[in-house]
C-alpha cells in the first residue's frame, strides 16, 4: 500500500531527480522510492556487517588457533 506524502527538496536536487527519473523511464515517485529503498537496504547491510565484524573480532584468537590447527594437517 502506498501513502501520499509531501517532502521539500532544493531546486537543484529536484532537477537532478527529474533528470535521473526520466533517464530511467520512471516517475519521480518511483525513482525516489527506489533510491530510498537502496539507501535503507545499504544501511541495514552496513549495520549487519558491523555486528558481524564485532563478533569476528571477539572470536579472532580462537578462530585463528582453529585455522592454524587445520592448516597443520595439510601435506607439505
């Protein structure tokens, strides 16, 4: 379900949005929705990546020991 809303944009940004929307053969609304969704998805990915990195950093010493153990079984 879509809800109509109103936002204020600078004249320069609105011109750029309209130009890009036209190039992509989209309406202004569709273009803005696509861009906002891309931003939201990137933000969510970045947050998850940060959490994953924190986990890896907390477990780095153990993971490195396990990797070294596994590598010790490889044939020279």
